[in-house]
C-alpha cells in the first residue's frame, strides 16, 4: 500500500536534496558539528543522503574549551561509530597565535572568539561551503538567512544582499575567496527536530534529558556550576533537576528545570512552552537586541 509523504518526510527530502546539491556544486564543503541536536540531525541526514558511501565532506568542530563534557564524549563516540573524518580546531590555540585576550566577567564566553577560529579553518582548508544546523525559528537574525547564504572574502555577511531562492533551485556560484553557509534544516522548527529524532530514535548527549546538576540562579536562569563561570559570594549553589534545550558552552547556556527524561516528555514540554530555545537558555544572545546579527555579520555561524 502506497504511503503518502508527511510533513517530516518532506522536510527530510528537502534537506537531503540540499546536502546533495552541496556535494554537487562545491569542491571543498564541510559540515560544522557541535555535538548538539541540530548538528546530530544533520549527520543523520547525511548518512541517509550518502550511505553506503562516505560523506563527501569532513566534520569540523570549533572547540571553545568551554564545552559540556557530555557533548564532547558524544561527539567522539558518534564519529567513531560512523567512521567519518573529524577536524577539531581550538579557540584557545587561536587566542595564543593572535594574542587575543581571555573574555572577562561572570559568564566569560568565548563564543565571539569562535569566529576567528572558524575563519582561520576555512582559510586553512579552503572550504567553499560550510553546512550548519541553524534554523529560522531560533532567532531573528537567523530568520534573515537564505539556505545558501554567501559570505565575502573576509567571511562577512550582508543581510541586505541575500540572493533570491526560487522553488528548490540553489545558486552556489561564488567568487574566489568567498564561501557559502548552507542551512539544510532552515525550514525546520525545534519541534520538527524533536519529532524527527523520536521517529528515527536518534541518540543524543545525556544533557538533553532531565538530570540532577549543581546550578546557580541568575536573573531567572539556571546556570551550571563549572570552572568557566565566576561564582560570587552572593550566589547560592543548589542541586536541581534540569535539562538543556540547546547545547552551547557551559559559560553561556542556561538549563531549564524539568522532569522530562524521555523524548515523549520533552516533546510535550516544547509544545507547551511559549519561549524559543535560544530566548530561554542562551545568555550571550541577551547582550543586545542585535547581538546575534552583529556576530553573524563578522563571520559567526
């Protein structure tokens, strides 16, 4: 009996088409991998797009040195299982080479410094297309991106000079030195990603599920106690049952209080929430209204 394509099937088909377009149009593509649910979903989509062959691109992780240990362990486990090539470039090495100062403050995030390391890696390997897991529903600046989003020879992005994308035709033509950021799951929502993960029983780092963790409460957000944040005398450390909606650095990502320890419970929580994942949990996005857009213009992913 013929089965009709549902919403997730259509999103998957579009994403696989985009990944194959990247393989066909570019000479040196790369998939940016953070160990978060969106980049893990991208890896799963790439497996469906290219197996039984190998990926036509390596994976690249820009390591800030402030990662959740669980995310790093999962990264290494996944790469071992799928037997694909992982490139790791460290922000700390870039800081030493370029004499960049260590960020200061209570939540001293190296997120902005990732841009230098990413641009250096693009230049080192001459990558002409960087595949990422950004979605339009995450944040206002990301909603301005096309699926094929061109960066100039300095890695910069101009939102007012985006190319039109008609139907499913993607223009990958670029000048020497330019590169394209590609977003195969741009049309997905957070809920779509979770439904897809549930459908295919995709494994995730344990921090996405409810667990006990020592945290401090800061301006209504629960931040994990770690060597990467400054604990003041007035901070009260408590043990709470939490999970993470997004996996950034320990220095800039807050947890949400939760008892959701299964995919079904997580999906039910997301259906009920009125706040976007970044709006609720990313401290670095609260610096200003244009925080993300300013970073993206300078080369941030």
